[in-house]
């Protein structure tokens, strides 16, 4: 059997920045430190969830806000 091929055009989405859900600061892809250190969390609430059954919850935080919110609870291991 012979395989048949043809060229196709593919469109993809690329993250070009983000806005912090807490402080509303905007960071673009040129700020590579913020891009690599941002925290993005997405979850779907299950049965009995405080967010609501089936609700989608998303948060995007810059590194400053992540530290302020989670710093007291995070376990940091030296490299």
C-alpha cells in the first residue's frame, strides 16, 4: 500500500504574555524571567467542590504575587 501525502497549513496558538490575576500587571514574552516563573493553574470542580460542580477555575500569577500568597507555605529546596 502506498501512503499519500499532501501539504497542509497548520495554525497554532502561542503564548505571547500574560496578565496577573491578582495585581493585573501585564508581562510579554520578551520578559522571559516572568514568563518562566509565572504560575498558571486550571482546574475543573468535581462533585461537592467549593468552586461548583463542573466549574472551570483558572488563575495566572506573576512571581511576586505567587511569593506573597504562597511563600509562607512553600517548601524551597536549594539547587
